[in-house]
């Protein structure tokens, strides 16, 4: 499964597809280019503590985002809780088979999820995924990164997770896609 949500084109959903997604309960955000966890931290994203940046960030392979639209629903994909990353990846691929033409389901990068969570909270006053973690496409030597929301003041938690999947689910993302079937 391809996890690169930062494809250069197309960057927006076709208007009729965007409307169909909205009618289906999806929220669409414009994801700015160049986002990485360090950029979000410098911008004031409410990360809980410094442990990730101090102990793990130097060993993580992170992918910066490019400008694109992303559709999300603020919860975990049904049946994804406690799955290993590989199984969650397959579940997202299966879920994506029902997506409209020109749309691809994916697991996003850690920066993508942090941006979505933070933007959602600034818009609605509530943090999505409260009490849960989602898998991300970014990885380090200790496993894929997870992003979760715990607590009130600085709730965003990022860290590597071993392969077990215990306590982890996945928030699938939809992105524009013009690749041939």
C-alpha cells in the first residue's frame, strides 16, 4: 500500500467528489506543504512533553508534506483497534476499495495527523482521537510512529510503537488520486 500522501498532483478533490465526501460525513482540510513534527512543534502544536523530540526524533524517518487536501473522520476505522501495523494497512486498503473514483485511502504521516488533530481542535474546541492512538506511515528503529490524544492542555502524544499493535487503531485518510486503476 502506498502511504505517500504528499503526491504533487492532484492537490484538491474534484468538486463533485468533495461534496460526496462531505455528505458522507468526511471533513476536508487543506494540508500545507513542508510539515514535519519539528515544524509543528515550533508553530506551537500542543505536544505533551519533550520525550519524542529528545529521545526518538533523531532516529525517525519522517516525510514532509506537500500541499494537498485530506479528508478525515475524527475517529478510528471500525475493527482497527489492536491490529499490528501491517494488518491495519490491509484494513485501510480494503476500506479504500469503497472510495469514490479519484480518491485513495491511506495511513498518513505523523505530521499529517498532528496537523489534522490540532486544526480540528482549533476549529471545534475538541480534539479528535481523545483517548486513542492512530498508526502513522512514519517509522523508526522501534516501529511505526503513533499519534494519540491524552489529557487536556497539551494532549498530543507522538512516539514509536513496537509491532504488537496493542492499544493502537488507525484513522484512515482520503486523498485525491489520479493514478490509473
